[in-house]
């Protein structure tokens, strides 16, 4: 479907659009995003892990350490992906800014994209705390005025209406 003449642009986790970019080589298509939002806005796919050079499929990664500066660590090899991921995120957010992105819809519980739902392993053996993924945290810092939501429970029409009100 063709977006409206005054095109809203929404950055979206690529896996929600059906792209097989997850650690297990799968996608997590979200109909509210792929069908609902795509009919109302131009969607800009984002995948920090693939952007940072992680292969598909790949070992799972988790956030470890301090909530103020978590590290993204491979669950099998212990490889630290933090700096490469953060570098890709900064470039991706530059692109989002130049495209005039109006909001973000990210994958729940992802170590990159979770909005307050990413697991943070701060204390060995303890239950993980919940925090923002690396991308979600960077979006909050850089674009505090833009809507940032997760896929779970997304009402596409209400989200687009919210964006339209903000961009008037």
C-alpha cells in the first residue's frame, strides 16, 4: 500500500517486518506492524545485531553489568559486541534523524530493542533485572520527545494518530 502524501516514517525492528535476522535465523513478524503500520507510514527497518556484524544465525547475546553502561556479551563465546553495536546504533540514529523518523516500534525483550524489558544480568546467579536494550536507551537519550514503543500490545492506528498529532 502507498503511504499517505505527508509520509510519516517509523523506524521498526527488522524482525517485526518478517526479516529473518534474529539470533536463531527466524523472524518475529508482527501483523500490527507489517500490515497495520505499513498501510499508514513508511517503515525504516533496524537491526543492531546484524548491523554490528553478527551473523545469522548466531549465538544469543545478553546484557551484563551495570544498568548505566551494560555490555552486550555473547552467551557462548563471551565475545563483547558492545562497541560495535553502539557504533552502528549512532550511525542508524543519524540516518533516522536525516529521514525525519517520527517514532520507533521495537521488539520486546531484545537486548538491543527492549523498551524496559531487556534482561540485565548484573549479579551472577540472580534473576535478571529489566532495562532498556542498547538501541532503546540510545533512542531515549537522543530523541526523548519521540514516541518509543514495543511491538507487544501495539495498536497501530492509535500509534499513527499519536505521531500525526506530534508532527502537526
